[in-house]
C-alpha cells in the first residue's frame, strides 16, 4: 500500500466521519447542509443538475427523471 501524508489525512478523516455518522443517508444530509452553509457564508449559490436515469432492461422509452432537492 502506498503511504503519504495526504493519504494518511484522508484515512484519518474517513475514520472520523464514520465514527460521527453511522448512516450514509445521514452523512449525505449533513454534507448537503454543510455545503449550503459554506455557500451562504461566501455568497455563493448552489445549483444542482437534473439527473435522468435509464433503467436497465426497461422496454419503454421513458426515463426515470430525478431532480435534486435543494
């Protein structure tokens, strides 16, 4: 395994985040809240792309259209 200061810091942060948030859903929610707070602090606006997913083996031409909740 390659070891460097950057990777060691990355692993340290991953361990810390895992201890703080056992659920990926909670982690994603908290990350989005933090991103909004930072954007507000710096006067930025976050814009999320509209995502279109094609379901595998779907016989219809319809796509699953998901839009991120902001």
